C-alpha cells in the first residue's frame, strides 16, 4: 500500500493544484497499485516516516504564512523523512517555503523551512505564461509543459539542482534559464496546469520512486495515454517554436 499525503488541501490549492494528487492516485489505481490518501490540515498530527508521496501546493501570501507557521512545528521530522527518501512534489508557494527565505520588495525576509538550499526574492513584475522545460528522468531527456504565475524569483544554491532547463517561458527567475528544483526525491516547480495530469512521464517516475521507498516492485504496466500525449506534444511544439 502506497501512502499519499496532501498537505493543507483547504489552504493550498491554487490553480487546481489538487489535480496533481488526483493524477498520482488514478495512475496507481489504473495499474492495480493499492494507494491510500491522507489529507492533513492545520493542527493535525502527521508521521512523515509512514508517507511515500507528499504533495504541497501553492496559495495566497496569507494562506502560505499560516501554513508556514504550522508546518514549521514539524520541520525537523520532514527534513529527516526527506533524507530517508520521502518523495515530495512542491508547487509554487510550497516550493518557496522549502527554501531559506522569501525577501519582499521592501526588504523584509520571511523565513522558510530551510530544508533546501534556495531562496526567493520578490520581483518587480510577475512571471506569467505557458512554460516548456526539458528535464532528465531515468537517464532520458523528457519535455514537460505547464503554466506559471509567480512574483517571486528563486535562486538555487550549489547543492540543489534545477528540475529542468527552460525551453519557453521564464522558469525560476527569468534569467538563468532553469525551472524548479530537485534534491534527493524532492521535486519543486512553478508549473501549475496542474503539472502531473499534463506530464504523465513525470507522474509515473514519482510513482516508481514511491514504490521503491516502500520496497515494492518498481516496474509499471503501460497505460494508453495517446490522446493526452498528442495534445501535450502539440502544445510543446507551439511553445518551443515561439520561444
């Protein structure tokens, strides 16, 4: 049985990010992989060591501040679980929270959890639009697409690798050509869409990593994604051609 946890689903569901959890669960169920969903809200107890896939989405500044204060109480246990191989997908505000801090336009620093070595600074303009990136999964180059809408500009430090290279769009900061972050089994991104329903190869990769954490068979049976894949390929070609 794979255990999936959606953190703060009532607060962090910007741009339908709940769809990432739905896609992960459904692609497990189509294959007959037993999977269970736990939704954790503010004040709830959580045992990260018993979770195989953790999802943290984005929200407004107010919601993120509330969530940051609550999750901060569990910071050390989350960091330990990540070191032990917990699979995490963190989008937008959740991505920023895992880093060192967020610096506002007036210079105020809002502390993050400090689990990943990146930081975010508010930009003068929002970075908005469709995005195409190229990332590496299982030694293969894989293209992915999504939609970004963020005012923060994130900078990665030495021990955090980007999720992918920007082919079209802004990415982390609109300057260095990278999007998202990857550290151990933690995958961070600014891509909404939601990300996983649009990008089945990434979803399946996360499932395989979660199965590995649980000590289960990692080989996945095939699913016919021909219609969705064709639509995504057409969007990717349009974005890359126009970049």
